[in-house]
């Protein structure tokens, strides 16, 4: 049934969110946005940072008033007064860095993608279970108010039977960006593509039953663009495209028999969407500021809430969901012939 108003985003009660002591591995570009979001929009405490470049790590710590700096993850992980480690290194470091932090008995929030492939992801899951700690992929959009409203609309059946998801995510990168670097598991798939595939797994209710993909290589030995057609067990189709050659609108459409949602680009970032009935006579619009990086605080607050609840997997982004996304990416890569160095 078409709703009279949009659902209200749900947030944990502030008193149910413990203040955790956070350490960061990899004081790079996204780590700076994360630190800012934590400082300005949450009560979480940044207590330590570890980076391979001492000067850069010190400058990062000074900027964000972080009391402890380390030139290796080992030293930081020996700290007792540290609850959780946020891993913001390049994709191919997520697995070794994550495993090391889990083995040190810390809760771990790992930048997306969780790992290079489903096998690495499953090893992280097994280690987290052994240690009795929380491991979560920092698929930050999943924890934002907009995604919570979308999940509620889907769960309420506001769209009727789902038939089609169409989404794209293309961005222009200069050749010096790490996305062109084969030694850092470059290509759009693990970067931009992870938003598309995670969205498709969320809307489709799990991993697709059938995948067809085609790709085009870029210079530097990485994939440059990929187009993917996914068929879900329900019969829903996802039509997805990602590229690192060009900027594309980044919009998405979730089409059901009763109603459709059109999300403004970039679909996964804070921004508007419109829900319209199939007859075209009713519509509701979601509006919000496009304060993309400020919304990184939601993943940190959700993570702290999970720790407070004693959970070892997030009810919003379970490791199972992350593994389904990784196994879908594995199959796309298999069809495109993309093999990362660590897999050779
Ligand atoms: N959530 C989001 O919106 C978002 C956005 C962008 C990226 N990400 C994810 O965050 C991760 C990091 O991306 P980024 O753009 O922040 O990268 P970045 O700016 O290059 O930062 C990477 C950090 O990892 C360190 N590092 C450790 N080993 C390295 C190695 N072998 N080669 C290069 N750097 C190494 C870098 O060290 P130095 O400090 O010495 O350079 C740097 O501190 C990626 O997995 C990406 O998918 C998430």
C-alpha cells in the first residue's frame, strides 16, 4: 500500500551507545573524513593512530588531537586502553590488517570492501567468532538515515513485487590515483562497484542466483569499467554499471509493481529520492543536505551500539551480507578475468 508519509529514520538511543576508544590504521584520505565526523558528530574518542610514514601520522594526530601515534600497527595493538580499530588502508591491506587487529582481541571496523574476496572475508569472520569480538564492514551508507528509510519502505512492501533495480556509479580519476594501481587491487569493482553490488544484495534480499558481466580494461593492468546483469532468486533483475573513466549520473531506480523509487545521484550518498505510485497519482519526496562525510558518524555510532549490545555481527550490515557482496564480486571478476596479485 502506498504510504501517507515516509517512514522516520531509526537511531539508537544515545544512552545505549557506549563511548569507545578508537585507533586508526592508515591515516589517509578517508581516515581524515572519518576522524572529522567522529570529532564533530559523535561522542566517540579517537585515542591512537598508526601509519607507515611517521611525519604524516604525527600531522594527522595533531590535526585531530589524537594522543598516541605509532609507526606500526603492532605497537598500537599492544595498547590496553584501545577498544576498536578502524582500518582505512588500501583494499589489499584490509585482510592482513583486519586479521592482525582481531588476533590482538580488538573490535574491528574495516573500510569497504571487507576483503579482496569471499574467502578472505570468511577468514575474518571465523577469527572474529573465535575471539568473541565485533567485526563489521564500513559500508557507511547502510547506516545513514536515507538507507534506513529505504529499508523500511522495502520491508513494508510499499513498492509491491520488486522487478528491477537499475544503478550506476562512474567517476573520473586521474591516472596517478590508487584506483589505477594493480598492486593496490585497483579498478572500479572493489571501490565504486562495491556500493552497487551491496545495494543490489540489500534490495534483492541476498546474493544473486545468476550473473552476467562484461568489462573493459584500463591502462596499468586494471579493469576500467564493468557492466553487470544480476538475476535474483525472486526473479528481480539488477542492471549495474561502474567505470573509472568518466563521471556518470550515479542515479538508481528500484522498480516494483505498485511503486518505484528514483534516487538522485550519487544514489548511495546523502541526497534526495522520490517514491511514485505506478499510476503516477501519488508521490513522496525525501530531502536532506548532501553532507556526505559528516554522515560517516552513523557507522561509528552503530558500531558502538553493537558493542554495547554484546553483538558479534551487525544487524544492519552482517558479515553474512558482506560475504554475499564479496562472492558476487568474485563471480563478476571471474567472468572478466580479473585476478588480484594476492590471488595468484
Ligand atoms: N567510506 C568511503 O566513503 C570511502 C571513500 C574512499 C575510500 N574508501 C576506502 O578506504 C580505503 C582507503 O582509501 P583512501 O582513498 O583513503 O586511500 P589513501 O588516501 O591512499 O590512504 C590509504 C592509507 O593506507 C596507508 N597504506 C598502508 N600501506 C599502504 C600501501 N602498501 N600502499 C599505499 N598506502 C598504504 C597509506 O599510507 P601513507 O599515509 O603512508 O600514504 C594511507 O595512510 C580503501 O579501501 C577505500 O575503498 C572509503
